[in-house]
C-alpha cells in the first residue's frame, strides 16, 4: 500500500484579539505587511509574518525558520504497518497509532510544530529511507506547499529514479 497523508489540524489564530492588543502595545500593526501582500496568505503565514514584524518592524513578509515553532499541525497518515514504524521514527513527533479494519494497514495522527515537520520531511525524504516512507513524506511536503507554507527555501527538491524526490541543501553546491 502506498502511504497517504492528510492535513487535519492547522493553527487557529484569534487575529482580532492578537492584532488589537499588539497594536495597543506596539503602536503599529504587525499585520501591515502581510495585509499588503499581493497574494492571499494562509492564517499560519499571516501569523508568522506578524511575529516577524513584532521582532523587526521592517521585516519582509515571509516565513522565518526561527519562528516555525509557533505554529502546529496534525496530519493523519495511513500506511502499511511495516512502513508505519519507519514513518513514525522519521517524524520524531508525538503520535497516536491504531490498527484499521483493513488487514495490515495502520493510521496515525502525528502532531508537531512547523519546524518539526520541516525536519521530518527532510529526514523522511532522504534517499536512504525506504520508498514508502519517502512517498509519505513527499506527500506531507506537498500538503504544506498547497497550504502556502514553503519552509524549504534553503533546500532543493531533487528527483529520484523511483518517482519520489529528496531534499538537498542548496548551500552544499
């Protein structure tokens, strides 16, 4: 069975309270740059941009690695039980796992910060891991990309011969 992953929980930010109190305390809106962005930002992107603006008012809109610990996501993974252990070991995050009604298939809910997911995707996409594990973490990569959270700007996706990819540090070239 090819593993699959679905994003089931993402941050919910009370922007009204957060921005109101931040403006009152700082004298400026930390969301000004995010609000002026030409593209529609996700709540997580907007929140991280606001945190960056609190740290440095002149900070550009974008994702900052040191701030990725401020947002958490949960992903539901379905995989063959033989692959699930390897997937969970690559993730190094808290999880709940259970057998399903389908033979040797298990499901797991894995929860972690965006920083943890970034590390897990990098580890799980490594050429040295088994194909189903790479397939799973390639899927997780695409979930975050689809959600507008490209946290791999310093990494390059390199195609593998088995229709998966691995992430390579751009600085090593």
